[in-house]
C-alpha cells in the first residue's frame, strides 16, 4: 500500500490542473450563465460571447447572461437555430473545437429537469460550458505477485481529442435512451470487448466531478464510475478503432502514468478516485489527502443550481 | 442492488441537512474568519462574536475578522488565554456547547500548516468553526443470505452529544501523535474490541467532508474512512462505556435507519458514502446521485484556503 512520498505530492498539482477552471476561472466572474427557456444550462466565456454577438437573432447577450432567443418555441426550433450558427462558425473557423465535429448529438438539459431543451454536436458543448455526463469502467486484476493492477488504454492517434494519450480502459458519454449501467455495458463491449456475461460482476463505485478548461472551452464533467475485476487471463480488445493498445499496470505504475503528461488530463480523476477507494492512496501517504478528495468532487451541481436560484430571484437577467 | 425509489429521494434531503451550513449559512456572509497568528483557522458566527466582544484583551473583533490577540507570543500563551475565556463562559452559561466540557484537548492548526497554534477543549471548536478531523470504520459482512450487512452502534444515553442515537460501528477524533491508520486501530479496539490482528485487512476508502450547523455551533468535518470486512461470527463489544449496543443490519435496513431521525446526523455521510462505494446506491436508483456525491465532499479545504488567500492579499484584516 505504501507509495513514494515524492509522487504523492504531485497529486494535488494534478487535481488542481483538472480543476483549473473551478479554482481560477470561475472566481474571475467574467463568464455569464447560458440560459435556455428560462433555465441555466451552461456558462459562456467572454471570448465566445464576442463571437456569439454576431448572431443576435439567435443569441441575446445581456449584461449578466447569454440567452438563447426565447422566441424559439420548442426543442426543434432551438436545435435548428443553434446548429445554423455552429455550422457557420465551423466554416469560418471561429472556434478550434468545431474542427472536431463528431456528428454525435448531445442532449442539453438543465440540472433541474429531465426534459431535453435542445441538442447540439458534442464538440460544441464546451463553448457553452454545458455539464457533460460520462461513464467510466476501471478494469482491474488482483495479481498474485504484482497485487492490484489496472488496465489502461492508449487512445488512437487519429482521435480528434487527446490523440495518442493514455486513458481509462473504458469511457464514453451517456447515451440517450440508455440507463447509466446500460451505457457501461454498451461501452465495455464496443471499446474493450468485455461481454455482458463478464459485466455481471461490475459494481457502481460513485462518481467524480471536476471543472477543466482548455483552449477549446469549458468542461464541467461528471463521470459515473464502475469497477470491474477481470480474470487474470483476459486481454481487452478494441472493436471501434478508437484504441491503439491496452496495457495492464501495477497500481504504482498506473499512478506514475496518470501523473505523467502522457495521460488525458480529464481522465485522471477516474484513476485517482479508484486508487483512493481501493486503499492505495491513503491519508498517511498523501499529505493533501482531503483536498485531493474534495477536488475529485467539486460542487458542479450546486454551482449551476445557485445560478439557477439567482435567475429565479431576479438577480440575473 | 435495487432499492426503493421512495427512500432514495430522501437522500438528497439528508445530504442537505448535514450540509445545512455549507448550503445556507456560508452564503449569508455574516460569519467572520477566526485568525490566529496571521492564519485563518476558523469561522465565527455573529452570536458568538457578540459574546467574545466582552473579552477584548483576548479577542479583537475587526469588521471582517475575529483575531486572537497577536500579543500572545506562542502556543502556551494562546492556549492559557483562550482557556481562561472559555472557562468563564462555561461558568456563566454563555454557550450550550460548553456544558459538554470533555477535558479532551483539540490541537488547532491552519489548513496550510502542520504546526499547532493552540489547543482548546474539543467541545469549544464549534464556537470557532474549526475544521475537525475524525476516523470512521465501516464494519461489514458479506452474508450468504442477506448480502451486504453493516454493523452499527447505538450511542450510550449518557453521552454529551447525540445520546442514544445510532452511529457508525467505530468513530473518533484524530489523536495527536498518531497517524490516521494508527488512530483507526486505537478506536477499533476501544470502541468495538476489534483487535489489531483483525484490523490487518482494513482498507482506507477515502474521506467525506461536510459543513453542519446546530444550536451548539459550526461543524466543518472531514472524516477519514476505513472499511473492514468482518467474520460472520464476530460481534463487536464496547470497551469504553460509550456504546449501548451494536446491531448488524442488511444494507437496505441500514439505509432506512440512516434516513430516520434516530441516526446521529453528522455520522450519516459515512454510511451513505459506504453504500455508494459498495454499489448499493447507484446513479440508476438515486435520481440525485451526482449531487448527493458532491455533498459528501464539499470543498472545506478550498473554502478555508480562499479566506487564507484573501488574508494574504490584504482583502481582510
């Protein structure tokens, strides 16, 4: 269970890195709530606001919010109009993130309601700071000699985001019409050839929440986490061409990889949380243990709910 | 794994209850940082400030902080002077919490430093909103018929705080001079006769952080959590007279008890976190799953660190 003190002190830095927006950007107060149908669904940065200002028939920039034009009456009208703007921005090269257009829709909801308000391409949600929900599976082995070992994947070099970086064994966005557990089954099969039969022993382990920012945009992410103990002789095999290779690493080596610059930053919280829940990172070997744990669960829901309350109280537009 | 929808929707209410100060009190902005030797160590409520105002030689009330007189040069001088005030308040019946004087010292530190600045009786820390650190052990059994079962204790009716309420199997404050794991061993033996031999398989599982408030004061608590799988035939036995009885409950019954008013409010987070980490409460049976998880890990360290940064920047006294 013991681990090198030196690698441990790097954990807090890493937790601060994947929460760079939560710890620095949010405090600046220069982002504005993105409001759709009277409900806050996101947060817009000043540089994005400047560009959206060119589409006043779709986005209305108030002094303290960015509103999707309330004249759009329903899901379909909102979706069509937002897509028109995003396609135009894509053509004009306004936003880096739109180069990664995926033709994969994301349903936009407020934290308050199950009702989808509109859909947009997954690559565009970071422009509006919309909360993203995903599913991750920690595939692990209790090795007779090496102890706790974790399966990691190397992302394909052709992926739009984080090409060639190391990542969790299985991860993907929540799919419309699937429960969280069903999404886990689906992703396990697609990404790593883990059959439904093998998934029978999968266990929900909680979730991590963090708020990352990159040049592409804002990433308020919540990942639902599952743990799956795998047989010693199982080797994951990719089915969708998005994975370059898989590797089984003892816990300490997995931690070193997570702490290296070779790991997808927004997947680090999942492995760190796993190593904490499995007693590998402990209050006695990590000097900043409570702070690291807190940074794995930043209050995204309250942040957005508070904005929501301000909206209701009329403090914001 | 499935559980009644009805009991689940009560989880968010419970999480809000043990975070009543985090969600409501903190926002009011009427508490002031408690500053010792230039470092924020706590938070003082207006009603406490009024009383401390009668001891201007010890506490200096600024418009945006409450300072322990900086003329006190060291640990000893600070401790003696604060104790003098607290003993006087106890005699005069100023604060309810001081009726529970324990003759058990608490070392006061800032989140930034290991150095203790003063000590005070444990019952007084809630007057100053000082972060409390504790250790809890979830004793559990994988029962062949009943599945996951958890040992709970009923607190003695003679305890100063929460008499007669249900509680975790083992819990206690961090002891000076002991590591977190050593404290777990010590408390396990004292409270439940769990021997060091049995503790060999104990596993660190993370920590929970929450910010509760009662008429007694403020409780920013961080609990370090350990899980211990126990043999089917083991029955905990109390050694220090602080426990009335122990009971082994199947997970669903344990959850029901936690959701009842018979459970010590500030111990609920530990059981809820256990049931989440062990896959009993899941995103598919708890509609407010991410928010509940976030409320088990509120950012106490950042709250106090931000105040600290403001202190450094001269925004506060």
